[in-house]
C-alpha cells in the first residue's frame, strides 16, 4: 500500500515491524492495564468504563500508526498551525464550552467532546521545539529569546487556569518549562523564576477558589476535614496501605467495590491498583512507566535535529511529570490537583494525546537524517 507525499512522489506506508516495537508494546501494555483496572473498578464488568477505554486505546493505536507515517518536514511545518488551532479551541471553551464539576473545560463539537487543554500540552511542546530549532544557540539565554517561549506557555496556561483548572495549567507550564530547560536556557532564569514564584504565593493565594485553597490546606492536614475535602486522600491512603505485598486480587478491593473512594476510575485509579495488586504490582507498574520514559529519552539523545531532540525529550519529560504528580497526589505527597495517570485513568482526550505523542516520536525516530530548515 502506498501514499502520496507532499512532493508528489509515491512512498510506502511504514510497516509495524519497522517502528520501535518496545515503545508500541509499552503503550499497549499500559493501556491494557488501564482496561483491567476499569473492569475491576466496575465490579468485574466491562461497562461502563473498560470497554470505552479499550475502544479508545484501539483508536489511539491507529492514530499513533497514522502519525508515525508522517514525514518529518510535515510534522515540523505543522507545529505552529497545530498550536494555533488548539489555542483557538481553548479560547472557544471560554465562550461555548460545556460545564461540569464546577468547571468549564470541554468543547462539544457535535460528534465528539474534547478537552482542548489536554491537547494544548503537546502543542506547546512542539511549538517550543520548533522555535528553539530555528533560534541560534547563542540567543537561547538572551532576554529577547525568552519572550516568545513565555507567550507560548503563559497565555494558554492563564486560559486554562481561568476555566478553572489549576492542575492542568500547572502541568502545562511545567511541561513547557521542561522544554525551555532542555533547550539550554541559563539556570539563573529558573532560579529567578522560582524566587518570584515563592514571593508571589501570597498574591496567587488570594486568587484561588475556595475549593483550591482547601485542597492545599487538606494536603498539609488531611484530618482537618475528614468527611469533606480530606476524604479522597484519607480513603486513598487506606486503599494503598491495605494492599499489602501482593494485594487483594482484581475486583476484590474494598475501596472500589464498596465505593469508599471517589474518582476511583480517573485520578485515583492507582489507589485501587495498589490495593488489588499490592506493593509488588505497584513496583511493576512504575517499572513499566520507567522503561517507556527511558526509551523516549534514549531516542531523543540519538536524534540529529534540535527539533526532534526537544520534541521527544519534551514528551518524555511531560509523561514523567504526569506519572510522578499523580502518584504523589494519590499517596498524599502532593495536593490533589486533578492529574490523571497516563494510559491508566479513564478519559479519552488524555489517552489519545499521549498516543498521538508517541506517534510523533515514532515518526521522528525513523527519519533521523531527513533535512529540516535551519
């Protein structure tokens, strides 16, 4: 089977076997773990979450394969347009978005409901990678060289914060700053930024919603509201601790089956996993994530182009931050900020964005010598 390239020549579709099979395997295994956990959370039933997650995983695999067949130059040229389109969708949420759980984060396009803030994370990474690819290395740490990255990261982060979605806004900002750091920007800017952030905490605190303030206070003292804001984290810790070494078995956890733990199919799915598969099972899951992230950083180190290096390393950094923050949140080591566990938590937009990101990585890896504009 062939496809038509932009230059008019016919090319062959890349076979699955020529792509990075360890990357594909890790994504598939993690996605199937998600199906298993959503099956368990529903009391041993594929409805309502597991079958939807499985179907989205299948769509994600097809999307990943389709993107993996794209030409490097096509991906490079699309970086800014993708950012622009998703930014417009994000702005449209403020006007036309659907509200739910006290926030206006979703956009109903008729045939599908999207959360543009999830797509924005990877759009920011690709836009920054293209910007730094064309910026001379001597200008990376110059003050004027920071204006565009600040805008690329800051404007969508503020829109997401206003939805309100503090967790996603923070994750987008951290993911973007990760690319800025990897691009070689001087550490003095990061130290100054940290100092300014600490100094601005009292001001930012006044702009937080009451429930956001309560989440921070409950993180510091979960017992201050054990039946309210502190309920999630208390029940999560009970589930993780009760799993012991090998867990209680699939669909045998009391926190899920007796519905003690809210959001057990989304943000707190790891608590159910730890309860049912125990400490050893949790280590195995963390090991799987570590392998995937290691493979991504390894590929980034082998890339010739700065665009490819920063895109792949940026995706790897974003994935690692999401995993770390979710696990820390569920274990009570960080405030509850609504961050899903990649590939495992229920949520179509999150799953598809990570699968699309892997598709970009596969496409860039198989074209290390292709030419790009300077």
